[in-house]
C-alpha cells in the first residue's frame, strides 16, 4: 500500500489514523511525499515533523530528468528543492506552462515520480494508493486509475469531515504552521497555483510577494501565462498598490477556485 502524503492536515490525519489502527506503519506500506519545489516552507517542516513525531519513514520524491529522460530523485528535508527546481525542469521539457486546460503538473510532478519510485526502486507491480479525501469532498474521489494501482479513500469510507480533522489538529501537540481557514489551507500546495481563487492569490501577493517572483519569471520566459487573462507580474503589482480595505470587501476578488491539486 502506498500512502500518499500531500503535506496537508487531512492527509496527515489519515496517516495518523492508519498508524493508530495498525500499531505503527504496516510492513507492506510506504509513505510518499512529492515535492514540487513551490510548497511553502511550513509544509516541508510539517512533513518532517510528522515523520519525527510519529517515528516513521516518509520518502521524499522530486521529478527529475537524469540523462534527459523523465525520472525521479529521492531527497530529504535538507536536500529538498525550495525554489521550484523540479517544476522548472518540467516546464523547460514541455516548453509551455500548465494551465486550466492542460493541468499536467500534478500528474508529472507528483503521481508519476511516486509511480516510478515504487516500480523501479521497490519493484512493485500492483498496489493500493491510499489518498486523503474526506467524506465532505467525495466529488474529488476517482473510481479507478486505469494504471497499476487502485484507489482507497479511508477517510471517505469512515465518514470523516473537515470538522473531525480540525478537532484532531486543535488538540494535537504540533500542527501545520499555515493558516487554517474553516478547515482549508489557502497557502497549501503550490504557493501561487493557478487553480487557487483570485482572492487567495491576492492575499498571497500581499503577504508573500517574493514568492510570486518564480511564477513571474516562468511567464516571462515562456511568453505566456498560467491563467488566461491574468499576467502574474501585473496582478502582483496591482495588489501591492491597493489599500487594505479591498481584502475585506466581499466580492472584490473572485473567491471561486478551479478544483484542488490532488497529489
């Protein structure tokens, strides 16, 4: 069984419950975390904390192209990329940016590196992919993969909701040090992901403008944008020039996202 750990609260809760139910990590289970290089530092710290606090191994993986072919590399907290290096390698190979119509980043940066590790490093032929999707987000669950693995959603099967996850972490002795907005983590996954709502990205641009620099550079180098009609450089500049009141004005920024990264 492959336990897919995204670095967020829900998948960490799922991992914890598996450990409790089995009195530790089962011998036939491997916990994997795929780093894109654009996660917030707090996410990487949290992955390390979970491994340390629960005394379990977590395999950190990154997309790579050794010898010019798609592959992976195993990293750790200290050696993990922190400035989008795996993502940039992928973009340079594709020669275009991922977008709403071509969301190749999750598959290429997360799902396939984990698959390559399990098949090439461990020699697995078939396995169960354990994914942290709750009962209140059942619409995100896929029924089959058409690949080597079958999906299992233990939190969905157990009827676990956002409230259950929130309670667990509010009672925990450690937590992900990113804002918890009614059970969601706006700064989770890639920092300026084009799937996030305009309101979330505006808040990021206001609080962490330096983290937008990579996204601005990628758009300039490719001569295109991650999101049609939204130039990241202009967007960040616009947000930086606004007064604080616009962040409290309901509807000033669109609050609708386009789905979540499921890696």
